[in-house]
C-alpha cells in the first residue's frame, strides 16, 4: 500500500493472500479477503531505512533522540515523521568487521496514520507494517533478491538496505550498479512480472531464477516493524488491537479532570508569558553587548545592522589580507567538495561552477534526483564541514557549513 493521497475504505490497494490460499490482486480496502491479521507493506520510496551506532539510551529516551540524530539525513521535517527501530544484539552488520548497527525506519506520520485508520475502520487487525524491501530475502554471497510487479522492481541489497528501479527493455542502471558493486552472479526474482528480469540476464551478466512465490514470507522476520511507540498495539493507538474499545465516559467522571486541565492551562499560559518577557529582556541585552563588542573591534564601521553577519564579513576580509584561506574560498571549498563527491557514482557529475562563495554542482539527468544519493551526500557533507542544498533543476549548491 503506497501513496500520499487520502486513504479510505474505498481506496484500491494491491494485496497478497498467504496461508491456505495463495491469491493476489487489487481491491478496495473494505473488500480485502478475510484474514486473522494483515501486514501493511509500504512502497520502498515511502520508508527511509538507515543504520546508526546504537546509543546507550533507554528506549523512551532513544525515541526522543532519533529525530535529532537523523535530522541531517532526512528530506522531510522530523516533526512530521514516525521513527521505528530494531535493536541489534548480534549479527546486525552487513559488512564483515563492522560493529553491529541498529536499523532505523522512518515514515511520514500522516501516511502511516491514514493507512492504519482505513484498515481498522474496515475491521482488519494489523499485525505489522514495514517497507517493501523486506518481502524478499536479504542478499547472500553473490546472490541478490528482487521483486518485479507493474513495471517496477525493488531489490534488497542488504539486511536493511534496498532500492527501487523501473524495468523495461533496457537494463536498469541502479540494478546494474548494484550487481557490479556487490559482485552478484545470480538474482532470485519474485513477483507477478518476475519473468521480465530473465530477458535482462545477459545484459546484467547474471543468472536469473524466477520463483513462483509472490513474496518470501520468512524474509519479513527481520523487518523493522513500524508499529512502535504511539502506533504500537496496546499503546496510545490501542484501538488497533482486537476489541480495543474506549471506556465509557460520563460528565461526572470528566468534571474533576477538566477542572484540573483548565487550571493547568491558565498556569501554563501565565508561565509562558512571564518566560517570554524574560527572554525578550535577555535578547535585547545580548544584542546590545554584541553591538558594543563589534564597535570596539571595528570602530571604522559606522552603521551596525547585523553584528553577527558583519563580524563574519570583517573576519573574512582580515583573513584574506593575512593570506589565510577561508572555508568558503574556492581552493578550500573545491578540495572538500571533491572528497564529498567521491561517494557519488562515477560519471554522475556533469559540471561545476563557483560563484558567490558557493559551488554549484550539476548532475547528469537521473543522478541528482536519486533520494538515496541525496541522503548520503547530506550525511557526508556534515562530516566534511559542508552544507549541501539540492535544487529543483537537478543541481546542488555546496557551501561551507555556517556560511
């Protein structure tokens, strides 16, 4: 189930029935086959999955810390996202010699809520929710798993890694790159259109084994289940569990809690106003100190509009006079950018231009729009002391961090 439109009982979705009958098709949510429970499978592009070094925090504190930990890797506002994770006790790494990593899955909170609401209203009990990459087995030595359906495919390139691609008469570039980088010799193909991958076997230089199964059920055991925190069964969204009924509330039962709530609101509003006045006073005092400090160090400047920005400008001029390169100078910025772009696919950069203390990088068609590449570059840019912003025309603007 994917898409960001308003989901309802009449929304048509794809389904795969397992167990006694192995059926598949498309149907409105309200007419899905009867089942004791359902798994919600989101399109790979709707769920961002990454791995982090597991912080030594309790579960509740870790959930609160994840938005800050992953903020630089996300395209969306962390406040709009739901975070789920799977603690890795052993064997969590996909690369030999690496310490175990903790996988984290991120999904749009509104999309997850709408999907769960639509299924619950239709009377279905939701067992789990996860990304489509978990519907096929993780890769083995020289073996990659993929699922093909409706002209589109997903491949699982790691225990918690995967990518999507469009399939046609030519070899998909992302799939060819994965085959080459992972040393793949054989591909296990699942899905209704799995046979379409056979025609591309020669171009990929691999052997393609077509499986009759729509999905590999055993491969979902290691999935990062999105039903955690507020969405966990029996948690704040307890109505998702069978028979999860709200208790009967009366006006008498609500009288005392509402009175306390009203008192708390009054106290909170008064406290916020007092705190605001205090912060406003401190802000004015701090600005006066900054202006005084600026005038004492740069007395030749008559007008002080923005002491912080003007100080940066004056410091940059002093560095230039002293022969000390600044972080946004071409030589420094170009060297850091070259190191940053070393993680991008070879030949993906079309041109570079330096202007206004920034490097504008133009990618070749199809490369700059890759969400996985953008997230990787954002994460690497932080480590290089750079700030990268992707434009709608497929280019990226790179500056020194804080500039």
